[in-house]
C-alpha cells in the first residue's frame, strides 16, 4: 500500500502536466477543506456518511440487503450523535479497504481493523473499539490437532487467511505460505473443500460463521493470543479515517469514549452480535501505543 502523502495520489498524477495545474488544484479541494474542519460539517449537512466494509460478520456485513454488524451499530450510534443520521456502505475486499479510503471511495472504514504500525503510516485510526483473539477453523475432530499459529507451521498444514487480515501477517512472520481468500465464507469453503486444512481469523468471526452455518463440516478451536518471536500479539481494532480528516476523527473519538467507558452502554450496542465484556477495550491499549508497536 502506498504511504500517505499531503496530496491524494489521484492529484499528484494530474500535476504531471503543467497545462492541467488548475484542474489538479480543483481536484485537491477535499483535502484542503478537511484540514480546515469542513468535512465533518459537510457530512452533517448531507446527513449521511459512506463507510467501506469487507463483509466480515459480525463486525460489518450485509443481511437481507441491509448493512449491519457490531461496528455498524457503533457507527450509527456515534455518527447519529454527531448529527449524521445515515450510514451507507461500500463493500470491498479487506485488503482494498485502506486503498479505497485513500482514493475517496468512502469516508471511513467500518471493519474492526487491527491497529498496526504499518497501517498507522497510511491512515488514522480511532481509539480501540474491540479487543480480540485468534481462532482456527478446521475439519471436524481437528485431525491435525491444530491449536495456534506455531502448530500450523510445525504440522505443515495448508493454511488459508483473509487478504489484508492480521492472520496473514502472522503467517508471513512465521514463514507459513498461506492461501489468500477474499471473505470469511471463502475461508470456510477452502476448509470444507480440502483446499486448506485450516482457516485462521478472529475467534468472534469464526464462531459467528460456524453458528450461522451449522451444517458446515467444520469446527472452531478455542481462541488464543498469537505469539510472534515470543511476543504476544495484542489484538485491538478501530475505525479508520484519512489522515487529512482530523476533525472527523476527533469528534468520533469523543463520542466513542462515552461508550467504551460505560460497559452496559457498550454491550447494549454490540451485544446482539456476540460481543461480550471480553471484547471491551482495555484503556491501557491506546491507539498511540499500538501505532508505535509498544504493545
């Protein structure tokens, strides 16, 4: 993914021709107005915000043609409190979410995305909304006795992971050649078809998928905290904004804090999607620390 620049990529290309300078300046107006605090106001005036999502239940997905999920529920609460009543969605693969945000296809990313140093170089993350652990989807009976990432490597199991998801990073760090899939359903299909022995993803996503497809010939292992080079990998996810939209990020964080500081309020919003007190963010895990790789 490209590093963030002071001007969007689509603008820098225009500057290549001197005769198109005026058009380039017009195309870059969005960045300038965001810096002056006008993006938030423009969304209020419009009454709607467009978010990118990857179709990963129970974070953000479509059901009966409607956008839903725990992240979406948080967004409707928070953006509603900011005077933005409607949350519209654009579905794309997980790995295309940040590029799509940078290309102005949407105003924010609604996916419970892991807050990682490399991603923080490309976009701005809210404070954590969810804590999570990893689990493995395997064939019934777990014939290869897979329990964590290290067991996948030592067994030589064929692994599938979702493009752009943190589990793909874990696999790369451990030297596991994982097959990339676009959606959680694709990962389940890889296991049931025999193309993969295991599909790694967040525990809450795999359990939701299994519970909502009870006839699928798979099971989900107990969750675990992945370790890379002996260091536990703390999982925390948030909403993603462009670095040029600090007004929107600041307003979002202010409303988010009112929710994550109130357990009952938090669970009243996300509980129906299988989230529990275990997923409530720990205030010690701030975005600043996560972006620096300190935790």
